[in-house]
C-alpha cells in the first residue's frame, strides 16, 4: 500500500514537532507548514524544503509560510494529500492579549483559508482540527461534555479558538469536508519551550537554580485557591491523533466522526500545587514556590474534560500517569539544557 500523506500546519510548535516525529516513525509522509524553522532536524528521513524540487521519493517536506496565505495553501493542495492536521495558531493567552487582531486573523482567518483550500481540493479523507477546553468557558458542572454550549471568556485566544472550532464543524457540512474537531486539555512533554506554561516553566526554573512560581486566584470570599486542570502527556495525544486517522481510513465514506467534536482529557484533574510538588520531587528540590496572584479575568478556575465520547468512538484512553510523564519531560529538559551548555562552550 502507498504511504499516506499528512499535511500538518503549525508543524514547528511543541505539538507539531512531536506529531511530525511520531507520524514519520509510523510510516506516513508528512508535509509540514510553519512560519518558523523546524524545531529539530530529521536526518534519518528523506527531507525536502519545497514541493517544487521534482523529487518524488521523500518522507518529509518542510515549507515556511503563513497559514493565512491562500495561494500557498492552494499550491500545497496541488499535490496528493490524504489528511490534514490543523495545529497552526497563536497558542497562548499572553500572545493573544498582546495582539488581539493578529490572534483572530491567524486562528480564525487561517482556519477559514485552510478550509476553502481543502474544499477546492475535494479529495481529503479527513481534516483534524486542534481545539481546546477553553472554548467552553467557565465550568458549570463536574466536567465539560461535547453537548455544552461554547461560552469562551472574553479573551482573544479563547474566543478565536471557539470561532474556528465552530467554522470547522459548520464548513464540514457546507463544503463536504470530512472535518473532526478535537478539544485538547493541557498537553505537556518534550519540545515544549513555552515557559509561561506551568510544566516547562517550573522545570526550567528549578534546573537553573531559580525560584519557580505558583499562580493562584482569590475566590468570591477572598480565599486563595489553586487553578485545576487536566494534563495529557504528548505521547498519548500523538497516539490518539494517529488512531483517529486510522479510524477515518477504515471507515472512509459515511464516517460518523465527520463534523463531530471530541474531548480529550485525563483520568483525573490536578491542582497546580500538586503539579509543582511532583516536579520538585522528581528534581529532588526542597525549595518552595513563590505564590503569584493572578489578576486576569481570562483564567478559568477549573477545567476538566469528560472524554467518554472519544473513548467510545476511537478508543481514547490516557495511558501515561502525570508522574511518569513529568519524569520523561524533566529528563528531556536535562538533556536539552546540557546540549545548549555544550554548544555555548
């Protein structure tokens, strides 16, 4: 059987880097699009920098470009593509707050441009969109379910992701695109260098001998409280995305996943102090984190996913415990920082 070709947008980011590596190991061909250079070099694979080289025998093509560039997207779709995994986005609250216009343009406009190009192509077997638990807004019950109304808080990132989520589901029906929305919880693991996030931020701080911080908020009674989140290890996410591709491949037409949304969560919800305690334990640190009070209205106190729909549809089950995943992540950070130090000597 010929290799399947997957077009990944946002391929140089944290999730994109891991997913590219995972799919190459699984025997897929990957077309990778990002504004930035790839985070790692894939010397063990046959790589190209353009689809114009005439080279047919490749495993990976890295393309530098903007997800909003419709001419570029149409050019990419001139080749053979089986699946699209759309990760490209301005992906943090901080970036969103700094430039609301660009956040909406990239996250919503880029998604719309991709959907139009995919519709013109007309031969996709599946388009997977990476949404987020933040599209639900303030948690009203025990856990978010896919039937909950999307009510994002007034944050550029949250609002843009909710709008793009809606676009994918609606355009799947309107354009006949086999689109599937996957709403991620907090993902962590190797290659994540965004230290505004708790896991990489705390690990790097401790390894550099600095004080790590614990962000908390005050409830309506003025009491300090911990934020609570689901945490899913990157390997579990990559395997899940592969399982969705396999399910789409086996079902082809009349696939019940088309136009649907699925929550991806974890077996339990952790408070931020629990996460920090585990990181400090793994790193053998006896220091206490500095408490920082969150004043932003865009922070949701508790987020927890009900993932029973994904479990039933394609066998999604988180395998990696938080402690196991954090051990793997800290080991990667130790090696990353040692390599950087050697490179500076």
